[in-house]
């Protein structure tokens, strides 16, 4: 690690403040920094702002920021396929507006992107230099966001990640399947995609390292970078479900593999393989990403503990 890996005393704009990653970033950074959190609806105490509306984004920038972390997105992959215009606005246009303002004002910009920018045909982990080729609207609009970041923000980093888990989104795979394992006797899941489940806790730590490094060392001269950040190892949704079942001690629930054809309302194609190499990030910062199993276990145990405390408080 070169220099300090924590941000201190910085004014930071975090978008997606009501989302899984944004909430975690704010919780991590707020004690030592001045945070402005923005979301579309203004949930979770965030400022309400539709980032696709340039004039509204301009108003946020009446404040001065040392760093912008853009974690907002339309992240529902099937939703993007059904509502491509909304996907374009939230993922591409919003990023264009933010990147342009960061470019004009010389503010470092971190854009959170996805492994879904790749086509999933590779048989070994994707590197930052591999060709992109999204197979769905979500991936395409996130890639547009990467393009605008590169074009408009001379001080910028694209951080690609995959299969996030954390609190704040009951529809995310880990949270939804945990609920089902607790309430159903048989749970059927897909085993068609291979990817790296990633903890928003570990991703937030990485994003802070990247931001802190650049604020300390590089903010005076142009830099542009791409990093892949995800937990180590890979699995399918079936494998992920078996691990959740094991950690929660729910072996009495049967977990079965299901076919894609059985799923209704699956609008978007998925890349079948999304595993990314984190070598570049790990070497740059001299760190090792934890395995997805270790991070998942920590997350599920914390959630179990939190729900027991809440139940006790209610009684
Ligand atoms: N989830 C994953 O598995 C995954 C995988 C790879 C990459 N990523 C990327 O990681 C980042 C964080 O994902 P997440 O799962 O934490 O997201 P999330 O939980 O779905 O939250 C999305 C956030 O974006 C905000 N938002 C959406 N459209 C907006 C707009 N037009 N203007 C302002 N705010 C808007 C939402 O605000 P409201 O709540 O007010 O609507 C919400 O705060 C995203 O960039 C996503 O593409 C996610």
C-alpha cells in the first residue's frame, strides 16, 4: 500500500446513497469525512436528485467536493431490458452528467461498473485489458457510463465489480434467497452462470483505498484507471445458495438446480462467466481480497445477530 488507505477530512459526494453499496460507503466514510449522499427518491436520508437531469446535478455541485463516488445505477438487469430508456438515463446519462462536472471542476471521479460489460465467453478470469462486449441492456448502458467517464473525467477510476451482497436491498440475490431458505422447504435455483459474489463491505474498503491514494498522490495531474474488485473464488447461484444454507444451519431445506426455461419474466440474457482477475488491484495496493465464502459468512452472521437484537428489543 502506497500512502494512507483511509480518507480523512474530505468532502465526498456518494451517489446511490440508498442502495446496497452507497449505504455501506457512507457508513464507512461518514465518521472521518463530510459526506453528501444522493439518491433518486431521497430514501434513507439522502438528497433527492435524478442524476439524469443535468440541471439538478449542477445544483449539487454548488458544494465543493474533493472526491465523487458514483455508486448509483439502475441495477435490475431484467428491469433494464424492459425499460431501456430508463436504463440509459440512470446508467449512461447520469454518469455523463457527473463525469462532465467532475471534469470541469477537476474533481477525482470513481465510477462503479460491472463484469456484465463482458460477453461471458472467456474461460479464465477477465482482465482490465480484455475486450468488452455486453449481452444485455444493463451491461451496455454501464459500458456507456465507462465511456463517458473516460471521455469527460480526466481524473477518474472505473471500478468493476460483481454479484454484490450486503444489507439494504431485499431483492438482491443473497437477501432474497436467505429469506426463502428460512420460509420454504424446497428452494430451486439456477446454476448456469459462474461469477464472484462480492461483499459491499470489502468493495467499500477498496474504493476508499483508491480514493485515498489519488487524493494523496495524484490529484494534481491527470490519471485514468480501471480496477477489477471482487471477492476471491467463484461459484454459481446454486453453489452460493448451498453456502448460505450451510452458514445458517438450514440443512433441512432442499436446494435443487433449475433450468433457465423454468423462469418466467427473465427478460435479459446473462454472461455465463463473469469472473474477473483482481491481480492488478491487489498488486497496486499490496492487498489480498478475501474469499467470497469468508465474507459471506461474516455478513450472514452479522445479519443474524442484528435481527436477534431487533427481535429482543421489540419483546
Ligand atoms: N448489485 C450487484 O450485484 C452489482 C454487480 C455489479 C456491479 N454493480 C454496480 O454497483 C453499484 C451499486 O449497486 P447496488 O446494488 O448497491 O445498487 P442498488 O442497491 O440497486 O441501488 C441503486 C441506487 O441508485 C440510485 N439511483 C438509481 N437511478 C438513479 C437516478 N436516475 N438518479 C439518482 N440516483 C439513482 C437509487 O436511488 P433510489 O433508491 O432513490 O431509487 C439507489 O440509491 C452500481 O453501479 C451497480 O451497477 C452492482
